[in-house]
C-alpha cells in the first residue's frame, strides 16, 4: 500500500512537472490569431530603470489571400505603440516610424527583430525586467486587434532561431 501511494505521488509529480514545462514552453512561443494573421514569438528586452522606450520583436504570418498591415497598437507598459523600421542609409543607421504601417503580403511572413522592423513602445510606464511578461494589443488595418503577450529577455538578448520561412 505504501509503495503504491509513493508511486502514485511520483507519477503525479512527473505529470505536474511535464505540464509546467509545457506551460513555460507555450508561454515562450505563444501564438495569437486574428483573421488570417498569426503573431508568434513575441519578445522584448529588459530595460534600464530610466529608459523611455523599448523594442518589441515577433513574427507575423499572413495565411490569407489579401495583404494586411500592422498599423500600431496599445500596451499596458507604454503610452504609445508604433511600428518602426531601422535601415542602413548611405552608411548611417536610421530609424523611422512607419506611419502607413508594415505590409504583410498574402501567404508571407515578416519577422520583426533588432536592427530591422520592430515595434516601439514609447513612454514606458515602468522598466521591463527579464523573466516577466507584458500584454499589448496590436492593430491590423483589416484583421483588427489582437492581444499578444511579450516575454522579456535579457538586455542583450538576440532573436532565437526561427525555423519558419520568411519571404520579407
């Protein structure tokens, strides 16, 4: 009897550990869908205490037959959410807001990452701390609004390898 109780307890502990590991993995690769648009792998970097801005990075897939645009959003951690592009122009790295949004063509995906397209959270309300998460709502021109959870990584974090195929 004692042995079967011990085995049952160990079995339950094993299931709880697997469930917790799956929850942690699903949180890191959380997927949000709205219409034909899929948003996944959303993350940001930890910020110093006085930082006024933070970047947001993710992958957007358009499985539909029509183009859509990421045009902005809102967040619990910032006063504004803008879509930005960094580019090398005549040897100078520049950053600009994409006032008309970022197009995601039908059947394609776009990866927002450091040094390229990204989301800019401006007017931070608090520092972002590694290991925490925050919520944002992204707005697409046609699909509408989708809730996304961002995982906060280290200040110097780099994109994880994404096995998906990117056309942009």
